[in-house]
């Protein structure tokens, strides 16, 4: 994994592939190889390795999370939800499972469920741009305007991911429209004058 982190993707893949061949019954080898393949975008091979890991060790929480994230990448929300939920059955406190399932719920317009998953975590644990973006969507869609605005500020300080900049601008516009609809022109002018 160190090779993968340092940018030597082919070296990491080669080493992990050899590990799984040398130790075909090693769930950890299957897991790490599957995660490497997933990170490289080789989703079909990654899926196979992670499934093999779970055959060897059905209680491997991170393999369930890895498969959930993989299915989310493939836009297969039901499978993503199933696998991430299974990870939480095994370990209800797993932050990665909670964050990723919250993102899946957000994409499926299950905003309250997404927010419920993220309750109880401290601010630092939720201070990454994908999680903040999901929280912003949930707050706007559930008319929690103060929390949405605070989340927008945090997201802007961490950095809005390039992949969602257009959607982010649209989300901020939706917040303004909803605030206007709820409070009329006076609330809009009052808030505009405060900035």
C-alpha cells in the first residue's frame, strides 16, 4: 500500500497480486489487492478480490465498506446501500461506513437517514469536502438553512471538489430560493444586507 500511496501504482498492484497468489487463503491479501484495484479503477477485478476476501472472512468490515464504495462508484445504489449497511451491522461505529452510506442516502434523497448516520461525530471527523458537501445537500433539502450556511462556509474553507463545483453553485442558489420562499422578500433583503 505504501507503493500505491507514493504513486507507484503498477508496483503496488504487482506486489499485491503476487501476495494473493502466494497466499490464496489470506483474506488480508485479497482485501488489499481489491482496494488497490478499486483505487486504480479496475472495478470488476476489485469486486472479485473483495468478494473473495469476504468468503474467507465474512466479518471483515472494511471489505464490506470497500465493496459498498465500489458499488457507489458503479452507480449501483441498492448494492452500495446493502454492503455499507452490512458493514455497520458488524461495526456500528465505523466512520467510513457511516460517511459512505450517508453519501449514498443523500444521492437517493434519504436526507434524514443521512443526517442520522452522521450524528455524534465531532467536527474534525466530518471536515472533509465529500462529507461536508453531502451535509450541505441534506441541510438545504430539509430546510435547515442556518446549518446549511455554516456547512457552506466550512466547505469553502476546506475546498469545494472540482467535480461538484457546478452543482455546488446550484445548491447555494437553491438555498437562497428556499430562504426567499420561506421568509418572503424581507428576509432575503435582511440577510443580503448582513453580508
